[in-house]
């Protein structure tokens, strides 16, 4: 009884895959962009920490 709606939803998903695929690609692109931004932020933080430690070492 519960299997039939699942099959119907899967078939409807396959039918609307022409609409679903660009959406998934867009989502993947957004995720990749977010990951890149996070990596850049992490790199910036690391550079800032290194710069701060360099200043501290140059003073002492």
C-alpha cells in the first residue's frame, strides 16, 4: 500500500528530471562556491595568524 505512492513519486521525479537536473547543478555549484569561500576565509585567517606571530617575534 505504501509502495505505490513511492513508485509514483519516483516516476514523476524522472519525468520532471529536465527541471530537476539544472536545479541540482545549481545547488552543487552553490555548495562548491560556499566551500571555496570557506577555504579562502581559512587561508586569510591563517595568514593573519602568521603575520601576527611574525610581528610578535620581530618585537621580542
